């Protein structure tokens, strides 16, 4: 389910997607769209559940949670009225009257309640003085608590919420000042040491400090007030179409978490996620503090880059269509609306009026011809890792990163399995001894691609089963006569690995083809969706009303459930790894089982298939070795300690309003971080003193996979990785600190990755099979790549 509209983040949005801009006409009949969506759900959804009074209750609950998830704006009096009016009749409004007027009515009341709270915040900030010595606490997550009974109870709750906000801002100021003083003392000490050693003092910091004009800091009260003022601005930015889309999504989500209504813009975004390409100008937008859209990134080789005039940090004032269209002022406009205005067909012109980042007093007009833009950051990429001596010898290991199972929805050549095969064959040509497929954070995508990717590692045979609402069972086979790679294999998963990722991991686990390594389980999405245009239902003759078809959107509806070839479903339970690595997310509510209206787990008969190995993989020996390493690895001890602390905070679900108590907690956390940092320095120094050989990493992507040489990771820039030039971060010091922290890890590798390399090395030694490698002549570029 989507986040509440009042809390939509002002995040960076990749601008300029595909499709022709089509502003919503006033005559769009959202009630008719809702009626058709409801009928489509009844006819197509796996559950075959009628859209009746029970669904009315689900839709209403979902809509109220969408608007007021933390239960701080509505009162119980409001909710009781909504339930009395609509809990058992909302379906009648939608199906019989073809109306979603209740959605607009509830939203209007929601807007009123938010404004009341903002007025209360302003009054409280002006009239109330807090001493921050309270023994009270404020609840962090209130979604399971009742709404405040009435306005008087809401006022009491909000006094605590306001105090909590003010205290957070005060604590931020205090800790920033402490950090500033500490840094100044460290610089002074360094300057004195340099002077004592006869070194020349660095004049640059002193000059910068002298020239810098400190900006007036906003007070905590001013920052809190501004935050809530921006909240009501965000709510007022939502037009009738936005509100209708929120409600239509709640209708779809009432059936299961993955059944969704997608507005036209969301359909475009989905297509882009699958294709990893778009038609636009190739720029990344984010909101600036002065409510303009700022250029945060430019795609290398994209239309804007080739045109050359648009620069990083430029701010867009207005947008015009074609060579003669009138400019439309976009100040205060939502980013997604700006994106829609700049969208267009390949070859068409969009004109931007911008404030130049180099010369802020000058406005310039830029005409850019839209074109296709490839999004490289999320495409498959790989590493060739040469290890130091592990178990007596160095090894060459391959590592393939796959963030999604992308494919061209229009039948083009974009294919994650083809991209992975190119990378894999290059790694095999480099004579890797083992391979890791990293699916952490991979939320899935194309079923066809999951089947094709599985076929790179198993011989021809079944990969996945599915069952529809009638009980009909189908299965899909890999079509490869023999696998491309037959050597030792690990697949990495985490709680965010879902859908197609789970199909791939489960198939390789069932075949005994790979060792699955990861968090306690994967996400647990074992359902199949299809995307149906809402206007297709109209054209079928089943719809009763005329829609404005370009704005009717699409319904992504669950029609089947996935099953492993061994018979069990991945639904709810996910894929349980063979080797479990501890993680902070073990105690978080993440996964299918944390979502409302999730479909149940069940089983069907297994398929007949042949194991990839005659005997099971050496799980027990691997697990013994893993436990022996984790027990003595301080990094995993830290994870265990942090997990216990996190669970305690989650269970406690409250935060103190006492400044001394909170400051004590913050300083304790900082001291723990510093202690760990010093311990890490010592461990890294010991490795250096022992002249321990490092891991050597070479990076491969789809641009250099066929190049004759290899590129070391240290020479692989962010631009090489993302295909985009990005604006500098506001706080470069934080970036430097993050880079320094990585250097303090053994071999500069994060703990999960390092342990995975050790496990693969163990598997190679225990397996004893020689991997099959490809000759250079076998490496062929797929047609259309």
C-alpha cells in the first residue's frame, strides 16, 4: 500500500519518463473507473471474492490508514462516523452508484484535521514553554493504538508530539555543536603538532573560516513550524485525480498487498522499472528549498548531456511544449506533475526556463529534443575478485549483482538473463573457480527472465509451478539443454528479495544446485500478477459507462500463486537459506507476513526432476565453518548486540521527553561508535603489520564486459557505475567519513560480503569439482544488445 499522501517524501525523481503528457480533464468519471476496477477484481482476482460489505470495511480501513497511518489527525469520533456511514455500504456507492464521493468527503475532513493540528502547533509554539525535564514518553508507532477520542484528547496527545519534535531539534543542535567544538579542537591540536614538527601550517582552512559568512540558524521552533507548514502545502498539492488514485489503490489492496491500481503515470513508471530505459531528456530532479525543481543529475550521453546547456544545480522555473508553446510556471508544483510536463515522445522538443547555477542572476531558456535514455545504474553488473590465500591458496571468484529481473515489456531486446549471461561468460573466460549471484534487495520482475536465468545453471527441466483459482496447475521448464555454468555457486538473499528472486533461489535450492545464503528468509511473495488496462474492461462490453480512457489507468491483479517444483509455496514463508547470516532486519516487521490481506501458504504435488548432484551439498560442514568464524568476528558480534538493542527499542515503542535522559543515550551511542572505530583501526593495522595480502577487485558492466583488459575497482568511478553525473552532496564531510569507515573494515569489505566470499571458498574446497570454463571464442554478444 502506498504511503499516506501527507507524508509523501520530497525525494529525487528521475525526470522525464516516456509517454505523451495528458493533463487530467475535468470530466474524468472516477466513480465509473472505480466501478470497473471493482468488477475486474471480482472476475480476475485469485480469491474470486465478491466486492461486498466485507470489502467495504477493508477499503475503508485501508483508506483511513493510508491518510492517517499513525492515528494522530482523525479522532475516534471522526472514525466512528465514517464507519457508521460507510463500513458496510461503501461497495454500494462504488458498484451501484458509480461514485467515490465518500473518498473525497473523508479526504476533506482529513485536510481540515491536519489544518487544525497545524494551527494548534503554531499556537503551542507561541504560548507554551517546555522545560524538557518531563518523565513522560511519547509512543513512536501508533498504528495499533486507537485514535484520540475527541479534540480534547487530541490536544493532549499533540502537546507531547510537539515537545518530542522540539526536543529532537534541540538535541540535534546540541550534538552538532559538540561535534563542531571537537573538530575545532582536533584541528588546533594538529596545527600545534605540525608547528612543533616544523611543518608549514595549512592556511586554507583559516582563510575559508575568515571569508565564510555564517548564516542565521533557524530555531528548533521555527524548524518544527516550517515542517508542518510544508505538510499542509503537500496536502493542498493533491488534486482530485490524486485523491481518486489513493482511493482506487485502497480498493485494489483490499484483495491482497500486490493487487494495485496504477494511474497512467504509475504505469509509465512501472514500464521504466522493467525496461531500465525511458524517453525523456535524461535528468534527475529534486525539490530545492525555494520550491523549485533542481537538476541533481544528468545522464551521460542522454539528450540533456548532448545538448550541453543544462547544468547540475540549475533550477527550473517554467516548462513549455514544442518550439512555440507557452511557458507554464512550475514553482510550488509537485515533482511528479513537473515530470509529466517534461515527458514526451521521442524526437519532440521541450523548453525549459532555468536559473543558472553558475550565474544565479541570469535566467536562460533551453530547448532539448527528447530521446531514449538508458538507466545503467540498475542493470546487471559483476566483479572478478582475486582472494588472498584462503585455505592455502588464492582463488578467482565471480560476483554478479542483479537488482531486478528486468525485461522489455514491448517485446524488445532488454533482458536481464541475457545481460547476466554476457557477464557470466566473461567471468568464466577469466577462469573463476566459483560464483555468487547477489539478489539482495532484488524485488523481482519478469517471470520469463527468472526462468531463463535459472536455465543458465541447471539442465532442461521444471523451474516453477503455478495454480489459478480453479485449481489448474501449470509448470514452466528451462529450455536450455545444458547449463552455461556448472561450478560452485552461492545465491545471496535478504528480506527484500522477492517474487522472481524467490523463484530463482528456490529452484536452485530444490535442484541442489546452489547454496542459498542470507537473512532468516526472503520476502515471501508467492503470487503472480497480470496487468490489465481498465479501458479493456470497458471495450469488452462489460462496462456500463464511458471513461476518459487515457486516464483510466491499469489494474495489476493477482491471478495465480507460485509454487516450488518440490511442491511448497514461497508465499508468506519465502525461501529459507541453507546458511543464515545474522542481520538487524531479523527483528523488523518486513516481509509478506507483515502486510494486510496476504494470501495464505499452501502446497501442491511436486514435479519430477533430477538433482544437479548425486549427494546433498555440504551444508553441515559449511555451517560449522561459518559459525566458527562468526563467533570470533567482532563485526557480527556488533550486529548481534545492535539487534538486541533494536528489538528492545521496537518492543518499548516509546521515546523519553527528558532531555538529560536522551542526551545520555545519544552520548552513550556515540561513545560505542567511537570505541568500535578504534577497535577497527587496531584490527586493520594488525592486518597491515602482518603484511596480509588484500582482495583484488575488478569491475565489469555491460559497457566493458567485452573489453580486452580488466578495470580495477579503485579506477571505477561513480559515473561508470551509474552512467550519470551527480551534483555534489551538501555535506561532503559526511561522505568522507563514510569512506573512511569502509577503510576500517577488514580488507575494506562489508561483513556480509566478506563472509560470503569465505563460504564460497569453503564450498570450492569441499566440493572438489572443477568448474567448466568458456573459451574466449564462446563469448558472443547477444543480438540487439
